[in-house]
């Protein structure tokens, strides 16, 4: 066959392939999904270049018409209603149509981190059998993002939406489930959870590449993370594959439980984590709430590894619209995976209910957080935020230390007075700094009226 004929056949074949291309959607759109309420959500997908697409949304009875671009992509913003459902979305192209059914409108939360976020009822949680049996919540929906890596940002990911049942709940993030159960019960609206987590992952792999381009010191610090047989340690490659594809998808906020894998470079964790939060918000295009769990005390191999991460997480609260729950009272230092996931999820839910949803519940949803020191000769007054009803579980307050100009810390006597703590040591005549619960396995006994524990801290940073 002549060369010209071969070329014509190839072109004809390509034309046939293009003509057979069908309207397609990313995996985040499927039956059983939840869309964010009271906003303009983006619907998007692919088709033939220049193909006319019709989108019908049942909650408002509206039909939208658009055309795909020369890149064979299409997108449209549609207004969502108040919470409710089930609804349907009908998308029709020239050669096929897609019908999405059992769609709810409510609140969507992205849940990410490492194994403590990934941990499910089947992994081993308190009261697992009872919790699984009672997990019939048709207005809670789960989307599990399949584990994938990528060197470049991806257009789509792998996963599916499922209705919360005993069968689906038992393999889904327990922390996220308990969060959703409390919020859904309190607000009586549908809750959608997108779980994109991976055990043993460091924060670097969830951080967009531009962060490392702008902060080469963070890229250098990432080299301190030890290689792990369970997950890649290459910066950005979980973000590229498991987070970026859903950044056009409207969410209410983010839940995060991670930090155990960053003990090797704990001194840069505050900067990295803060930049990651800002970068995620920038990609979504708005400042959503970002609530996270401070890692629990645990017997790490090197002294202060764990508490340095905990203190970095405390200081990351400087980033606006963030919130942190402390779990030192519901852990065991022998297990890096505390089995009480219910209280963790409930504490995150309380943050969201009070701070984001402005409900009328107990406003004291934080444990005591260090605010400032006031030095009076040989004594120091330690002032906390969220200190209403400050008390110690036990005969005396434990785990306070004080240092002078030489920076050497000594155990301190601590006394609670007017919701403040006064500390002193006979070995420090001129105190300068105070630290609290400063150790990998330190479990302090200082609480507020809500029964929430105080976070570890060191002053002077």
C-alpha cells in the first residue's frame, strides 16, 4: 500500500476513535456521592472536542448546556441547595449519557494523614464489634481514595462512593466515621467523607511541589525521613495522585491525623505543615477549616522526637482557621495506634460544631493551651488559653519544669490558682523559661472543666 494510503487509513482510524469517545466523569462523581450544600460546585469531565453537553440537576430542576474545549474537557458550576436528597444528575453528550443517582447535598470533609487516620474498626478499635453492628447511617457517605503515587499532578484518581453500613464502615477511617456520626446527628444533615490517607506517610509526600521550590530548606529536611517499605517518601507524590485530583471538588474542610513519621525532622515540621495547609487552601481557592490531631505520647527511639512534633503542631495553630485536639489522656505509650478512636473523632466533631457550624454546645472544645509567662522574682505564672476550671487529676500538678539563663531545666513545684499555674524550683533563683510534659512518653494530669488535657509546650519559641 502506498504511503499516502496508509496515512489516510491512520487518520480515518483516529477520526473513528474520536467519534466514539464518550462523555466521561472523574471517579469523585458517582452514585451515592455528597455535594457541598449552599454553594456553587464544579462539575467536570471529558468528551469529544467541541461536543455539546447537557447537564440536568434535579434539586433545582435546571438544565445547563455547554461545549467541550479543544482539549476535550468540559466543566460547569451549578448552584446547590440546602441539605437534602436523594437527588440525581443527568449528563448527556452526543453518543452517551451518564445518570448519577442517590446523590445527597450536605457537608463534605476531606480526611487525610497516615495510619492513625487510616485505622479502621477492622484494624482494631475499642468496642469494635458493637460499633460495626450499629453503623447504619444512610446519610453518611464514604469515598475511599485508592493508594496511588505520581510524579506529576493527576486529573483523576481511583475510588468510589459508598453508603455507610456495617459492611462499609468497618474498613473505613474510624476517626472520620466517628466525626461524621456526631456532626450528622447534631446537625441532621448528610455528611460526605473523602478518605485519602496512607500509613507511615510523612507530611512531605502530601505537600505540593511549589512549597519545596519556594522553601529549599524544607526539601533538604525531607532527606532526613527514613525510607519505609510501606510508602514512598518522595515529596509531593501522594498529593499529586490522591489530593490534587479532587481540589476542584467543593469541601467544607479538612481533618488531618499525621506526624508520627516526621520525628526525624521535627524541627522543620511546623514550617512544613503550615505551608502545606496554606498550599491546599490556595489550590481549592478558599480558606476552609483545617482540624488536626496532635500525635499521642509514645516511646520513640530518640529522646524528645515525639514531643518536638507535638509542640510543632501546637505552634501551627498560628495558621488561621485551624484547630487541634490533644489525645494524651486516651493513649498508651506502648502503642503508636491508640485504640480509642471514638473520642478522637468526637473531639474533632466538637471543634467543627462550635467553631465552624456555630452551634450552641459547650464552647470549651480545646484543652488548655500555653499563652504566656509572667515572671515574679523566683516564681513564674503560666497563663493558658481555654483554662476555665483548670484542675489536676491527682494530689499535685505534674510534669512542669523551669530553667534559668543557662537553659538547664529542673522539675518544678506547680500550684493552680485562679485558672493559672504558678511554678518554681529551689534550684532556679532567676527563672526564664518553663516547659510542660516535655518527653516522648509524658502523660500529664492538667485538665480544664471540659475534661480535656493540656498540651505539652516549651516557652521561648
